[in-house]
């Protein structure tokens, strides 16, 4: 697929910038098997860094595996809504078991809503639905106090600003944004082949998914069209890479969440070491 890949060596500079901005690799709150320094293994570099902080000052962590200068950079986002928890389990499994091919770099972000995860709430600590707060022409300020309030202004949430800045720097070729509970691959039509690979690997049907509290569904963005204020719609509009929203079922089994989804996502994004 066509991508605005950074020149050779430039990704190293981006990584150094990220590490400098956040004070370098940081200790994780997960078990001691998580990285606290940059290391090199047979499958490439491994480290954890902080992308930013939540309303309640919790870190938003990204775990990197692979080649930072590889032609295929991908992101697995385990959670945006704090009460949709299965994707976090997928991300944590990938942290420990991922085998990345030599051409890829994999960024694993268990949650971009650590406050919501801690409180088991959809929204962040200020009641903002992080998947309605992205700066598109479909953002709305209505719905305060509801499940899907988009916040007082576009990108008002620090979590969204952190993720937006990260994605603009890394420019991933593929993003997998995991949600629940509809059990589908949310088709947007930007890269149908990627969607079909996800369907094949995860066993979930492709279908259009309406976005509550916005006037249009997530779909290919034509100029003048209303663009949903979601991560996927925003990214698909501003970058040549592709984001797809993946909806697990409400209660997926352990094998699906870990092995099937973990390997299936990386295979779908051309990043799995065979």
C-alpha cells in the first residue's frame, strides 16, 4: 500500500525524540517481564515508553517490538473505552509472545484510557468519550453527561492529544483499534484487503458500523463529507495508512483473546514472524 514512510534512519530520530520527551524508557506497572530499557533480541528492538498522561496523571504506555526503520510500522491499540477490557488482554499477550518479522515495527498500546480502565468506565476521568473527541468536522459538543459526550472541544482530552501526536510522528501503515461488544470488523473501505485479512484471521464478519452521536457512519472520507470524530476516521482522513476498528464479542474466550487475535492481528498487518 502507499505510505508516507519516513526515510531510512529517520524513525530512529523519532524514537529518540519520544524517549527524550518522556524521560526515556520507563518502568511499567505490569509484571517484571516488561522491558525497562532498550534491548535487542533476534526479533529486533524492545522497549517501553510513555506517550503522554491521562487526566489523573496515569501514563499511557507503548511497548515496541521489531525494527524502528522497517518499511511496515503497525499499531495495536487494546483499549479506548475503559469498560471494554478484552483488547487489553490481547495487547498484554502480544507484549510477551509477539514474534515480529524483520521488516516490521510493532507498537503495542494496552490502553489509551488508563483512568477509564481503573474505574471500569467507558469515558475518561472527565466524562469524555475518547472515541468522539478526535478533531474532525463531525465533532459535536452536545451530549454532556451521556455515554458518548465528545468533550468541550475537539482533542480536549489529554489522552487524545497524546495519541494524535504519537500517530502523526510514527505514521503507521496499519492500526488495529480494538473495541467491544459487536463482534465485527467495522468496514470503512479504505483498505478492503486489510479488512478481509482481519475477517479471515479473526473469524469476524465485515460490516458497516454506525457511530452514535454523529451524523454519518465511519466510511471512506470524501472532501465535504462529515467525518466521524473517531480515531479511525481521523487517521484515515489525514494519513495514507489505514486504521480499522475491530469489535470483539462481549465475552470472547481466552484462546481467542490471546492466541487467535494476537497472531491474527499481526498476520493481517503483515508483521507476524512466520
